[in-house]
């Protein structure tokens, strides 16, 4: 799979993510997808399989009024593609004692993608806060 095809799949996946299009996201994932999420260097979620991913994606879509990942840069490495992103979102629910409904989140991060059978087979998101949530 060449880098142009990888980039197109990643861009389509992020567009579906931004649009809360869970089915669109799932259409680019391998059935054996492995997903990991890290916040401030700590793993917060690890799942395997498309059914588990669907459940998490549907839950996450209800947590935000809006969300937007913007690609800042892409690095193609031997067996993975690293996408540098900025992320903004407005919470639809209270996420914690500190993050409340209506708060704006501003994050910087990286997403690591691996591919199998022309589909995303591994995705790890790494994020850190870059500004006040207000």
C-alpha cells in the first residue's frame, strides 16, 4: 500500500470522525482493529475488534457537541504512519470534576496508524492539553 493511499484513508477517517459518522469511520477499519488511547502519557483505553470500537465510537459521539481533528503533518515510517493533529471539542456532558458540559477542550496529539489489507488495523491516539479548556 503506497503512502498516497494511506493518507487518503486517514483523511477520510478523520473527516468521518469530525462529522460524527461512526459508520464512515468503521468502513475504513479492519475487523481486527486494535485501538489505544493515551492522555498525558497514560493509557486510558485499549480495545480489540470492530464491535468494541463501534461501541466506544458511539459512546464518544454522545460526549461532544462538536469536535474537530486537524492534520498538521504526516510522517510515513516503515510500518506505521504518524499523524500530528490539533484537536478541539465542546463537551456535551460533564467528563470529570474539572471538565464540564459546555467546556472547550484544546489538545495537541499524534495518531499512529498501521494498515492491513488496505484498511486501518491499528490506531493509537496520544494527546496532551495545550490551553485552558475555556
